C-alpha cells in the first residue's frame, strides 16, 4: 500500500501522467472529526478549557519523522478526546409535555418560537465588532460551529462580549478561533414529570484549535425530552496571526486553493508526500517541522550515488469533507512553486465534495546549497 503519510523519496522518480490529487489513501485512513460534547444544563458550572502546547506538538512531529520517516503517523490520532461521536440527540418519544413535577413551570411565552423571535439577539450579533487580531467569518447564525478540530472547551459570559471571548481564547495555548452565541437551555435537566422545564438563556464562548467557517454552523439545537435547545446570534471569529517558522521565507496566503505541481523541467515528480494532523491546533510550524525533519533524515541517508532530496517547499491547508473538517493537510515538495500553480480548489470523491481553506504556501530559505539538481521552480534547467 502507498505510504500515505510521508513518502520520503530518496531518489528522483518519474512523475505520473495523471494530475496530482489529494492523497485519498491518507484521507480515507483517518477517523472522522467527532462532535464536541458541550454541556447544556448548568453550563456555567461545567465550563472548562483544554490547552495544547503547540511547541511540544511541533517538536513531536520532528521526532516522529526522524524516528519513523515512512510510517503512517497520524498526529495524536490515539490521544484522549474530550468529545463524543454521537450527533445531536433525537427527540424522546414523549408525545406531550408533563411538567407536573417542575419546581418552576415555564411561562406561556417560554417557547422555542418565541426565543427565535427575540430581536435583541440578532441586533447584538450584528453590532458586535471583530476583536483585535481576529477576523469575522460569519455573523448572526442560528447554529453554532461543530466538526471543527480540536475542541478546546468553552466558558459562559455575563454579556455578549467578543473582546472578552477572544481574550480568553488568547490565554489558551493553541486556540485559533471562537464562536460566541446565545443558547436556549433548560433551567434544569428535563426528566419524567418535568419534560419541558422553564428555559434560561446562556451566552457561550466556544474555543477551537482551527478556524471556524460559515459552513460549520450546523449545530442548530437538539431535543432534551420535550425541551428544545436553540442557538441564536451566533458569530465566528478567527485569529489572523501566524507564527513564522525559522528558516522559511514569508508566508503566502492561498485562501481556498492548493498547489498542483507539474513535473519539473526534467520530467520528475517534486511531490515528496503528505502529513495530516487532526488533533493538534492548526499551525504552519507543524508542516515546517515535518519539512525540515524530512530533509535532515534524507541528508543522513543518501542513495548509493550520494544524492538525497530535501524538502524545499510545503503547502498546508485545512481539508473539508462537505462541511466537516478532515484535518490539517501538509504537502511537501523538493522544489518551490509559485502561487500560479495553486489551481486545486477542491475535488469530488465518491459523490462528496472536498474543499480547502486556510491554505498557505511556504518556501525553505536556508536550503540553496542542496536544492534539487538541474531545475529551478520546475521551469528552467540549469
């Protein structure tokens, strides 16, 4: 089977006649991103966050590549998840509400429809400003983000304060984006005898280790017996700052496109392989670490002629299966390519649309002394 995580090519190989595609072997071997389990009842008391040390994650990537360069290593794939695989709970089979044992009966106007008609929620969301260092990616949705990775927890706020929400994200190592929204929660856990208790409105600030997207706002609520949980005024913001990996040139943003590299001037493939990360925060440093480590390994293990390939360039992005994140995709190359080769805007696979987002291309700035023989950027033979 094709080595789908990091194909370290120790000698040049003739390129395929087929266009370079997403590495489907790698993608199909991954587990789906599960649904985050965000508490509903007594949310304030249950609030928690999960920090991930990005520096340690980057170091772990380098160590893994050096130790097992051609093994299928899906980063942190078996790490403990603070998530559940079940989707939104289906409504119980109760046909009518029984509130005979509720300590507080819901008011006549305490209904799901009434919640969605509260104009203050939309007004507040529409007026909210993007926090410093963040960009707004969606506004006033009736759904919260899900199937983003990794889930890094949530807190409740006393007011709809985007600046405070981002401040708390900034304090969590690895946090990349936030989702703030109003949620209609039951005041107590619905039970037999109190299947539709009085509601309470909670303002939640949810933290994610990769960018939220408009398409991710598919969590529109759920049933708890006869109580309907709902979301309103949901805004999403993404941190716009990125670290600059040491030894690499300026980062070039490709948005929702990815590199499709043609054969170089001698007809050889320059694509070296791929790594996909699912449970580490999105970080350009992860790919830089894999790129540098692959070069280090190859220098120590040249072919019989003394030749070895080095990683000169990488393209990293988040791959999406319809609306769900698949993971951070890192494609490594032994030559640098220009943004004019960013012609992959997504592909179809088994009837499903795979798209790209948060795409960056980065070139190694320290490897001129051992760049691949004979070609420059796939265009001119030296």
